[in-house]
């Protein structure tokens, strides 16, 4: 028999596995690195033939992303020297900055709608999950299935009546409308995930609290919530990833005031086609919040992804 | 096989759920197969019947 | 201590009644907790759904609210289900579904199995592999049109580097034969990590003592793999397949940005086709019927999904 237990693979096995996984990770990382790199290229470097691996770093893409620009005559440019570093970058192309672009606004909308709906769906989901987990709710199984099945609807299919409904109650293209919509879509997931987590908290804890004179609400607030914290965190990741990145509803139901970034980024046009450095810059900035959130909470990812089917 | 038929007759859940699942799967297959337009035409009816059956029989006793 | 009116009442109340009062208040709390969720889902999911069902029997057009709405029975359904173009979009969806699931399952399971060899630094690499999942599908689709460009795209250069073909000789999005694969590749790139995570969760749920017992029985590694690992992970894998299956059946954002359904209508998946009918041609009644057909299909699959899920949980 070998000196290693079967649950601890041999060093050679580990080495081969490591090489294969790292190989895949590097390949899968290429498009991401390319997005990151393109954001720092000048527009001519971005579409160079053949593709450039080494290039001069420039913030042109980011400046283009956040500003709108107009072309000006050389006389005007000579009369008005650039005041700021970003003005200078734009001047190289013979342009001046006309004002901020809509990206800031779109990003803010994404933040409000994404985090707002995440908070709301986790909040309502926790309450509902607690009730489903602890109390006798009539037709519980049917209700739970009904809640899950709402997630299965193709967005385009429900978009038609929601479009009509929002139009008639004045919710179309508003933050409230989008928050409510994303909350409704995410609720199914959050109720199911959280029920799995709360099911695993022993009832004895609350019963002890009730005997000590806590009310149900206090027991829920002071005993159950802290215990369910990791479950709530992992649910929040999944809700945020959805609400942050959602495209179909956003493109159909919003156009101006409440439009989020995903429908906006692909429409960034430069001179003669898409402004790839700006698109890449937008994609990079847009990824950061979700990435930070996920990396902070990554320990809970595995349990969340299987509806809590994995026990600790 | 006999037990299966018996289960169907006595309105037991497991065999009926199996029947409904097969109907749904068949309906989805008919919807997406590239062989006959006729099958595509009737796919929705099959899926609908399967889904309805599933909803009803999920309330049968085990 | 017990001199308030409430306490005296409580003392005088027989235990049975007291329990009922407490049970009742629990029930009230249960409803308070569940009601907002149900209300929101009724307002934003069920009510629109019923509306869609009603619209599907009419000739309503959302861009002409003044047109009289006529009840036309099952005619919308008849037209959709005998339309060869829609049948073609279903086949495009089937191609997309089958191959994305195939590649994601094979790659996802293999990766999870390898990561579970617990080599040094596996946590870090898992996090890196998971990154594509967090991007917005629409932005991914958009950016991959850039990566797929024959002249300047990274993808074509990667292929050229590996196989020696001229990178300008093929266009993944423009070519009728390659376009269906271009969407499969991007979806696989983006969602393999998801399948991998679920498989990893499954692998980690297998207790060590099962392998130790197998080792005592002198079972070969190959045999252990097929008699322990695969059966134990299978329910998780099924979960992943059904989850991805349902998501990809309604795939819209990534593909609409990547190919927009083209060239021609070769990558026009059902959702893209439905969006054209509903929001470009504004045939609201017709597309409502279309939506109902898709919904019933997904709902049917969801029923099987929940059944499978319960089996996984009951193990």
C-alpha cells in the first residue's frame, strides 16, 4: 500500500491536477485580461493588426467613457489651452470635452437598482423563509413551488404584460419599478436559498429564547438572524450578480432616467464604430463592485450555489 | 410493471409523476426535434397535458 | 410579581387555550412574514402572467392602443405551431442547449475533480476561474464580437497560434457554419465555472470514510471513481444541467449582443425571435401566445427540476 491515504492525493496527482487547472484558468483569463488591457490602450492600438500585446498605457478609454467630446478648429484649440490632464488626452485627437457622458448616471442607476433590489429581496426573502421554515403555513409546498416557478419564466415572456402594466401605472423607466421587478425575480431564489439555511439552525435556540421571555420577533431578530448571517451573505451574492448584470428587462423597460449600465455599455460608439477602449473600460469598472463583493463572501458561494444542499 | 399499473389505478403519486415527467420530456423533445413539423405542431399540447398532469398528481398520496 | 391584569388572566387561562393563543399569534406572524413576498410575486409575476394568457387569445397590438381588441380564440397558437421559421428557432435553441450543456458538464466536472485533488493554491485558481460568471452577459456578448474579429480579434489569433491557420481566413460570427459555435464557445466560457462550483460542492459532500472503506476492500481507483464518485456527484450534476438548461432555454442577452441572431437567422434563438415579434413588430397578442408556449415548456421542466432537487436533498 502507498503511504498516502486515498483522501489525500499523491504529490504527483496534485502536480498534474494543478498544471491542468492552472492551464484552464490561464486560457479562461485571457479574454478578461484582454478587456482589462484594451481599457488602457489608445483607440489605434486597440484595433491594431496584428493585436498588440505591448502598448503604451493611456487613460483615453476611461476619459472617453466618462465624457462627451466635440471636434474643434485648430484656432480654437490654440486659443484655449487644456486645463486638466483629461482635457489634454482629448486634445491629442483635436477634440474638446463637451460635458460628462451618461455613464456616471447609468452606473449610479445600476448601484441604486442593484443594491436596492438585493437588499429588498434578501430582507423579504429572510422573513418568508423563516415563516416557511418554522411555522405551519397552509399549502406550504404549493406556495414554495409557485415561488420558485416564477424564476423560470423567460424574461421576454413576462416583459410584455409588465411593460403594459408599468406603462399604465406610471412605473415604466423609474427606479422604483425596476427595483420592484428585480426584487420579484430574485425573491424566488432568496426564499429557497434562505429556507435551506434557516432549516439548519436548530429550533432549540429559539425555543430557549422564547422560554426566557423573548417574543417571537425578538427571538427571530436576536437568535435566528445572527445564525443565518452566512446564508444571507451568500444569497445576497446571487441576488446582486443577477440584478447588477440583468439586461433583458432593462433594455425593454427603461430608456432614459432609470436605465442601468448593461444596456448602455454596448452602445458606446466612437469615431467609425464601437469605441473598444471605452467599452472595455466600462466593462472593467462595472465588474469591480460585484467582484469585490463576491471575493469577500466567496467562502459561502459553494453552499449557496446548491440551494444549501451541501451540509457543513 | 404490474405494480406500476396498480399504482396508476390506485392514484399513487410516484407512477403518475413518472408518466407526467415522460410526457413533459416528450413534449420538449417534439418542440425541438428537426425531423417533422407535425411533431412540432403537437408538441405544445403534449407538454401542456404533461405539466397539468404533474400539477394534479403531485397532490396524490404517496 | 403577578399582579397586573394580564398576568392574572394568563394564570387563569387553561393551558390548552394558552397554547391556542400562542399558536394563533404564530400564525399571524407567519402571514405577516409571507404576505409581502406573496403580494409582490402576485403583482409582478402572476398578474402579468394571467394577462398574457388573456392577450394570447386576442389580436391586441401594444403600439395601437385604440385598435379594437378582438377575441380570436386559438388562432395565435395555431399560427405559431405551424410556423416553420419558429420551428427553426427552436432547433437553433436545441443546438445551443445541447452543446453548451455538453461542454459545460464535461469541463465543469473535470475541473471540479481536478480542483478537489487539493493541490497547493487551488482556492486562488478557483476564484480566478469563477470570474467570467460575474460579468454582465450583454457586455460579454458585446466584447466578444471584438475578440472574434478576423483582423484584430484575440480569438482568431489564438486559434492561428495553435493550429497555424491564417487568422484572417475565418470569421466566427459572419460565417453561417461557424456562428452557431461562436455562441456555444462564449456561453461555455462564461458558465463552465457555475457547473464546476456545483460539482465541487458535490465532491466535497462525499465523506472521506466511504473512500477509506473502499480502500480497505482493495477497490481500484478506477472502480472507486465509477462506484463512489460518479453516483454521489450525479444528483448535483443533474441540478447543474437543469439549472443551466432552463437558463439557456430562455437565453437572450448574451446572444442578442454577440450575433443578434445572424447571419440570416442562423443563431436566432427563441427569445430573440420572441423579442422581435413583441417589441419590433408589436404583435402583442401573437407574441403572448408564443410566450405562453415557452412558459409552459419551462414550467414543465421546472417541475421535473424541483422533483430532482428534492431527491438530492433527501439523500
